[in-house]
């Protein structure tokens, strides 16, 4: 669901979702530009829980559970910055309500449209600098020894 908001100069498209949490209406919205980068910095610390060995996004329930349980700071950031609730307020929520808010925050901020845009920008960076994303995980294979080409070997071979 999209609503147009103006910031005084340019229209901004905000994605929002209304939830009933504990009998109160809570609006979950798209992160700001700045909050998105902070969230991504925090998320990168936990990338092993959401990336496979090939550097691809992998949603396995065992890894998502570890991410949610092991990254309270990350989940609280997502909920606080998408809902406007305080840390004190979210710490008083039931686990189910917290998960509902987190699910809505991720649905809005990590949806296919946004991830597609991020991949498009990543592709442009890749094309511009000529580096394949995920290449840092590749291991270099040793170069096999090359046969000697010294002149003494060639001379000996040619005289026999």
C-alpha cells in the first residue's frame, strides 16, 4: 500500500501497513534513506545467518530463527525505525506481537521491489568497476608448476 507524502520539495513514496497490536493501531512504514543504510550495516554483521556459502540470499528457518534470536539490536532497530515505537514499548510487547511488527517491517523494507532495485544498482556498480559480487569468497587455486624453459635444457634436448 503506497501513500504519497511531501517533504516540502519532492514527493516521497512511503509504503505503510496498519496493524492492531495489543488493541492499539500501529503504522509500520518504510525506513528513511539513512535508516536503511544503518539497518544494512547491522544486517551485514549477521549475514552468515541469511546467506548461503555462495553468497546468495537464503531463507532457511533455522538461520532466520538464529538471526531473530541472536540479533536483538537488529530486530529492535527494524521495529523502532519502521513503527516509531520506543525501545521501552517494544520490549513490553508479547513475542507474537513483536514478530508481527518485525514481519511487517521486513515485508515493507525488504520486499521484491526494493530488493530488485538494490540488485539493479549493485549490477551497475559491478559493471562499472568490473568486479563480480561475492568474488571475495572465492579461493585462489595454486598455479601448477610450469616446465623449465631455460636455454641449457633446450640446448641439451636439441643436442641429443
